[in-house]
C-alpha cells in the first residue's frame, strides 16, 4: 500500500472509497455507510480485459474501470481500516490494472476525499474504448471463475438502477447486449 494511502488508512478515522461497479453490490464489504457521490474527471467504462474473474486467457471478458474524462455517479463508501484492507486486497492483488488515487468527490453531505481505483492505461489488460458491438459480444460470450461477464454487467446495471444512477453509455451497451442476445437466441 503506498504511503499516501496508508496514511489515510492509519489516520484514525474512517476512509471513504468511491464505488462505481461491483463494489456497489458485492457483499464483501459489510456495515458501511454509503452516500451517492459524483467523481469528476473520470467515467465508468468496460475498459479492462478480465482473463480470470470474468473471462479466460482464451476468451477474455471485460470489467469496469474508471477511465479518464467525463464524470461518474457512484457511491462513497465509508470504510473501517479493516474493510479498507479487504477492498485493497480485492482490487490490488493479482495483475496490476488499477492505480489507486485520492479524489475529491461530491456528496449530498458535501465534499469528501475518497480513494478510487482508476484504470491503468499502460497495462496489457487495458482494452480502451471498444466499439459497441465488440464490447457487447465480449460481455455476452465470456465467463470466468467468478461468473459470466453478462452477469457482472447486469448486476451492475441493476444496482445503478436501485440507486437511481443513470449511466447513458452503459444503457446503450445494455441495449446492444440485449439485441445481440435476441439475434443469437441467447
């Protein structure tokens, strides 16, 4: 853990983490306070290949990352030091695909500093901005040891909906995934 992040962790108080994908819905983080939050300068994107969790080396899947540009509505999660350790282990073990950074995020309670995991553009797993059809086909066809890429995608959409968070690029991708699935009889 870099010194700046360790200082946040060891500061004696809770640490805020910006959740934009599966941290919104996976049950590894318990008893946390969550507030709707806006992060400026980054957007949610299926920009990272997954060769293990949601795909295989032969048939990679896609996972979400925070990529530069735009803005992202998600949730600021208030974590204990122990919960932060769990999130850190989950996000930063294995192949390096994220750069952890502290950002100012805007919530209804005001501005707070939150840790966010941004996509590393210079790593081999960075997919960048894929054509809509290409991303949709990967989401439909990939699965790894933590389940299918489509399941991950749909869980994320479902939780964004529950939180009242609209992500238009993800909605367009969802429409394309559904259309291709109907065409293919899936």
